[in-house]
C-alpha cells in the first residue's frame, strides 16, 4: 500500500471526507453504534461509498496500526478495486 492512499482514525477520516479526499469508507462491524451512525451520515452527506465489514482487529492489522475502526480510502482507483473485492460486504451510498 502506498503512503497517502488511506486515512485512518475518526477525526482524520471525517476531516478528509469534508475536504472531498475520500472515495470509500470502510467501517468495522464492531465499531460503536455512534461511530457507525456518524459515518453513515457522512457517507450520505458527501456521497461517499460505505462498506461495513470486517472487525477492528482485522482493519487495524491491514494497515499496521492498532484499534482503528474506520478507514478512508483516498485513491479513486484503489477504492474501486476494494469495492470489487468486497462484493459480499454491505455497500451503502
């Protein structure tokens, strides 16, 4: 994964969504209800695709961090590639 393609952590992801930098949101299924609700609203307000799948441990391991419940994908082509691979996940937006 190239640096700069992913934003992680609620505050950073929210800020990048508002700046139009995010093309796909991925939320862990075990993220808090508050986090899920907040980012569902953000995805609707900013017309960003949303996938709810995996869990916090798996998402965190994927990016080499700990305790990350939300990822924002900044690269459009990378986002499309992930969406194709997540056909079984919940896609909203």
